């Protein structure tokens, strides 16, 4: 019920990596096309932080076992909405 999407190797550009690797697939919901475009441009875009904050707080994916949302510690995770606790290390 917890899936690591991206490692901390992406650093500040983890939002851009998420957009490239996951949002472009069209399987995630809850974000605007405008924010997708900003994230794809990368951290040098003046609105990158705001776009990533909005996507991070609102994006979700629906799977057969429920809804998953994003969680960021140093890695980026997809966590089932009913999951309690920290992701595994």
C-alpha cells in the first residue's frame, strides 16, 4: 500500500521527474495541465515551486485497491489513503 516512485537522487527536480515519469501517462488526476507544463520545464521556471506544491498536495491515482496520494520524505512515494505511519526505508 506504499510504493516508492522516485528516489532522492532527483533532489530539487523531483517534481520535474514526477511529471516526466508519471503525470504524462495520464493516470494521475487532480492537477492542472498548466502545472504539468511548468513542471516539465523544470526548476528554472519562475512558478516551479508553486506548481509542484499544488501537484504534490492534490494529485492522486485510483487503483483497484483504492486511492493513492503523494508523500515526500527524501523519496517520493505513492501512499494508499488508508495507510498509517511512515513509508519503509
